[in-house]
């Protein structure tokens, strides 16, 4: 497969919409210029098409001072880049400027502590650590790291005395994931390599003991581990406690979760979904709103943390994840609500990226995938031979097919061969979709299926029309009923209908403005849409009624239901 892909990628066919400009190929559509941008090592010999690249400028444009002024998520990142590249004094000046403008913002205080630790000025580092903690920064932010930069702070007597007084061993988690009708997974991160035990009970009074699972966190996986609880009963409420090195982590009570109903059983299930979750303190309350709706799962569909730095993972990548996982509202939500995550361009590399058909090229592909894997709690991560971020999840009588739209995506400008999924993932999808017996089958993509969702760009499925048609035609040829589409990427929440001549119309529900400040315009072609405030998509699947149906709701950050749309199973069938 890869030899065939390479030959096709080396094709010299020139698309009629492309013209040469400063060694890049640009085309203009929809009032915006997109094109082919890539480093020199991305071009196979004799090919005008890079095997990996982006539709947007391949640069650090996301981390300019102008960006940081407008988008809060870029502020700490800009400072961290300066620190890891040997310019901590410059980062301190950035922080001081921010504190002059917003004196009550604790984030610059955290970054000052990191910068002074890099300078080995431990007294100043400890001073700003204490100041940031008193301003609202969780101590876990410092315990998480980046450890290589904070090592001088850790080794100071002041820090050791403080840690002895407040010895937090659990840094992140537990994060609930892969909950089934008989099991559940718990993800955690500790400060140091530690022995970990999770005990599950049917009652919060230490009676009716059900399960005890052991593991150990390791430096190799950034001090994370996953424990799976087995032998549970369907549709049951449970309580659990975490022990690290034989000490209970939650002395004020037990955490709780619920197992799923029997797989295949008709019932009502609800999920919340969205993308576009860049760290933005004033919008972090969205996680509390989602928690208040008590869903069976939270689906994060990409642009979950916004890294935008191609290359081998380093302190910058880790910092970006730590900032999200230490956030109190998010941490509280994921203790009891199972989370399922795929990545998109801003998580795996940079804006509008394609990463090519190879398993281990570019050199940073697998390390970045491992970074993603270390920080989430999914049922699977592709296959052993073809790693990625795709998997299937069943809840009741609904099958969810989570897709990786980046890891094996090829150049969308090369019409001789282009794929978003890669051959292995596509074959996997068609096989398990064809075998699904669920009432509803949900195909989940990080980017929109509807061509009009992002006019002029090839970054959506509009850049891969042949593969999209292959999937849709497979549904029609096999007469597979009950298929709906989910997606993210666009900073709004909306619903679309893709009309089909030889089958039923496909409905797409899209949401990707969980916390982001930046908004994308509403499109006239959508059925409903909303972008005024941060929001998420809410789906209810009811398969227990005589007429099974799906109800989609747009819920904003103030917990207001903005609009809704219902689709029946009858609309998603062939009338037989």
C-alpha cells in the first residue's frame, strides 16, 4: 500500500487551479487563498507535491504577540516557547506586560515561576509559585511540570518543605473512559512513579466491594497509567476510591460513575460533543454546564488543546496538555463522565495539516501520537501495525465510529491519489460499519462532511470527494440504515443535510466552539446554526420508542437551548 502511495504522491500532474508562487502552489477560492506549504524534506524526489504539509503557511504564525493579544490560549504558549528556547528573560518581560494589563490574571505568575526556575533563580521561582497558587493556580500545575524546567524549583528547600506540608501525589485525573456494560477505565497521572490502586464499591460505605485494580505509573508514559475495572453490572451506579502508595486520594468522600446499559439494548442515551477547546479561563465554565446535563459520554472531536508545533514533543507540548488537565472544572467533569477523544490539525501538528501515508514519517508522527495516547483514555488507538486515533464505541443500541482524519491524510491537491483516512482505516471502517446491527450508526469526523461548511478549502471532506463518495455509496449499496454524521473544526454549532439521489439524505451535526474566542461565520446552507457564544452539541438517541429518533440540541455556555432538530429512523432508511 505504501509503495503505491509513494508512486502516486510523486505524480507530476498539475491541477488547473494551482499556480507557482514563491515555491508554493496557491489557489484562490471563496475570497481566501489556500495552497501547498511544506518544509523541503516533505517533497519526494521529482514531485511537486509534498507527502506532508499544510494548506496554510508553514510557520509559527500562531505564536506572534498579535495572536497572543487576541487569543488567550496563545499567551502561555508564547512564553513557554521563549523559555525552552533559552530566552527566559524575554518570557518574564512578556509576563510583566500581561500583569500590567491584567494584574489579577494568575497565568503570568505561573509562567514567571517557570522562567525563574529555568534561570536557576529558585527564590524568585518559589515566590511566584506561591503567588500564583494564592491567585488560583492549582498546585498540580507545578507538580505536572514541565519537570525538566522546574527541576531547580523541585530541588529547593522551600519547595520540599511546601510539598511535605501539602503532599499531593495525584496530579491529574482520574479521567473516566471506555465505560461498557461490564467495565470502566480510569486514567491518572502522578507526581512521581507510584503504585496505584482503584477500588470500586456498590455503596459509598465500603460495603459490597466489587473490584480492586493495581498499576504503576512510569516516567516512560509521563507518569500516567490506565486501570480497567472488570466484572461490573450493566446500568449500575458505582463508587470508587483511588489509592496512591497505599494512601487514599479523596478523603472527603468517594467518586462515582455509572456503567452503560447492555450493548444492543434499546433505550435512551445522551452525549455531549464538540471541539475547539483552546484554554480560555473566562470560558472554562462550559465544562460545568456540560456536567449539569448528565450525559452518557463527552466526545471531544479535535482541536482539544491547540499545540500547533510540528516536531518532536517537548516541554511545550506537555505544558499545553497540563494546562487543560489541571483546570478544575474540566478535571471535575471527567471524574464521572466518560471521555472519548480524537485529534485534529491543531492537536497533531498545525493548521490544516496532512501528515502523509507513512506510519513513521515524518519522524515526529509516532512520538506525537504517543503524546496523544499518554493524555487520553480511549478504547483503542488505531491498530498495532497502523497506529492512529480511530476506534469504535458502542453505547446501548448505538454504534459510534471515531475517525482519524489526519494521521494518514495525503495531499488534497494531488487528484491522482488522495485519502483522508488511509487505506487501512477506510477498510476497517467499511468492514465494521457493514457488520453493525445497531439501530443508529454515527460516523464521527474531526472535519465537516458537508462541502459548504468551509467554502474554498480542501481541508474538509471537500478536499477528498472521491473517498467521501466511496463511503456514502457503500452505505447505499449495502442499504445500511440509521447512519448520521458528526464533525467539528468550524467554530460554531450547526446542522446540515447532505442530499443523496440513490439513498436517504444524510444529516450532519457539527460543533467546535467549546471554549474558543475566535468564531467562524454562519453558513446559509446549514439547517440551523449558532455562533454568538461558546456552545456544544447535545444528542439524544431514543431507540426504545415505537419510532426511534435522534434529537440534536444546540446548548450554549449559559445552558440555554438555542435550537433543536429531530430526525427519525424512518428518515434514515429505504422505506422497506
